[in-house]
C-alpha cells in the first residue's frame, strides 16, 4: 500500500513543498524515515505512535517507510509531523483525504495538534496556494490573518480526523496592518533646510545617504525623524517583513510601518549579515523595505561595511553555514552619520581641528572608496541658525508623496529611481541642455567614475520628481551636485 501527502517546511523565509510518501508492507514492524530528515524529524516516530494510540486509532504491525521528497534538501523542523501521522492513517485506510490538501502541524503524545513556528512564510510562499486547502493547528489561525484569502481547516486534536470529511473550510479572520502612527515631526528641528530635503530625496528614490558634521549638530536627530515621512508599506511588503520577523519572534506584529534598524557599531559580522545554524536573518534583512541607520559610521569594522556593498546592489543576501545555504531579502536603504574626524571639527569653521593628519587618514581608511561610491548623497552639515528658513514637515510629506507617485508610474516594475540601470534611466528621463552642460562640467572637474555619474543623474531625476517636473532642469542638476560632496572628503 502506498500514499503521498502534501506538507511543507521552512527554507529561509521561503517554503519547501514536501511530499510525504508512505508505503506499508508485511515484514518486521518498524517505521523508517528517509529523505534527509534531521534528528528532530526522526524523533517524531515516538510522538506519532503515541498520538495514534491515544486518539482511538491503531497502527497495524507492518513495515512502514516514510520518504520525504525532495530527498536532497534537509528537513529540520516539526511541521511535517501531522502529515506523517495522516499518511500512516491513510495508508492503513483509516481516514480519507483529498489530493489538494496540505497538512502542517506538530503533535503531542496525547494527540493534540500543536502550533508550529514560521507557518506564515510557509503558507504565504507555498506554490499553488490559492488552490490548496491547508489543514493547520487551531492555534495557528491567528498567525495567518494577514493572508486571509486562503482556505484552511483548523483542527485541535487527532480525534477530529474521525469526522474529518464533515469539517468545514474556514478563512482566517482578516486583519489590516497596524497603522503607521508616529508623533515625531521635522517642524521641531530648526534650520538644516538642504539636509531635510536630502532626507526626502533619500526616501523617494531609495538613495543611500551619509551625513557628516561636528558632534551635536543634529545628524542623528535628522535621521531619526525620517521614519515619520516614510509612507506605509503595501500589504505584500508588510507580509514579507512579518515573515522575516516570524523567524526571530514567535508572535510578530503585522505592521505597515517601514522598519527602522539602528545597530550599534560593536555589532558582529554575523549580527549584521545573519548567522547561527541554521542561519537567522541579520540586521540588513530585518531592515527590508525600510532604513538601516548606521550611526558613527567610522567606528564600524571595515569588513562589516564592505560586506554591505553587494546587498546594496542585489537587494538580497545569501548565507552558507555548514552546507546549509539560504537566501534572505535585503532591500534596505542605507542611511549613515559620522563625525569627520576623531575630534569632530575637521569641517568646522568655528573650532579648529586638533587631529594629526595621519590620524585623520587612518580614520577615513575604514570607509572604502567603492562603498562611498555607492552612497548617493554625502552632506556636510554646518551649524544652523534659528532665523534660517526651513522646509516644513507637511511639505516634506507632500514631496515624498508626489515623487514616489511619479516614479512608480513611470519606472519599469515601479522600481525606485536608484534601482534604474543606465539604459532604463535614459529611457525614462529627459535632461535639459543646461542640466547636461552642468553635469558635464562637474564630471570633468572631479574625474567622476561612470558609477558616480549615473548615481548623480539618478539623484537629479528624484529631485525633479519631488518638484513634480517631467524634465531634469538646471536647478535639479545643481542641487544633485550640491548634495554629492564626495570630492570634498579627506583622501
């Protein structure tokens, strides 16, 4: 006798569909589990036998072989226990099931169906999800509320399978993402007009930004307030971030707020990238669709900073640990702040810098040129005056709304401006003659690389979008040049 039952296990924040193939034949009574099952999966045999016996079913004395396919991928969690138990009951003709049903759950010794962690990413990424009915533990129904369009049959005990054909399909109770509620406002920050506008451009076009200035000038405060002008995430992005957090916290909140991660400069390589075995997401993944804020950028280890370069380009990170390789999303916006030197007054016009030139050079050597070349805006902050005019918080929100609306309609796949390649940029943008001449003169004077040239022109496109302009005019080009002060940094 043979049967095949559908189930699933977690793979990063994705899903591995697993077929639980089970055969029963005469021979020495035993249960053999094959298909790269980890120790925790092989231990399921004792729980399954006890649950069957205490739920008014029986397990005939036969030779059972349970094969977990695909057989070349390790299975490491207990989400397969319910499927293996159902497969044994079905192969011995004690219950009837349908071919489009997927069983996910864990078992206790007395037959209770226990909730499993990570059920949201498993179900959300399950292939052919819309045409599948998921049989899941009762206690996991609330976890699936973000994807309420699925069909489920919640069960609480193995005894429920005595009347399994009578159980009705249910849909999780719909839930909306938690509202984006923040009380901070840029109206409380005086001055810094250009830097405030730079913060809006960073959010509109997803442009990495570095603020440099003396201690206490307001760098961290300006960046901390950026979360207040980020629009709420769409449902799919909010679900993706909830899937990521479910790998770390058992009960993650379903929120529309973009994440704002600010790891300390003493963070380890594994903490930033991801680590443990199996690997868990690091800070760059937990900042997905949000901001990764690195304060005191010059204090981070250079190996950690250089590691950021590839995820900034690919928007994903692949981690390998002991033969186990996982891919995590890393679509983060890098925002950083730092002092220009150890004393903090290298660019100060009022206080003289006390640092030796050699110390300044050593300080800046932690930041590689390839990393700085990927940062769109480098802003040198000066002390603000209360009498200076400054853009209001409502105007900043309006610029973000206008700019993102224009770029999402115009750009391929609604990608942000910073994600455009050279061909796509030239296809979607129009640059005025005066702006082209300004760019050409600046590139010649600074010997800008091809990446730097494209980076600056994409920034000017974002500035034009924020101003609701279909053409990159001279003022947009000049502002992009002003916000790209890479050539002023110590060599």
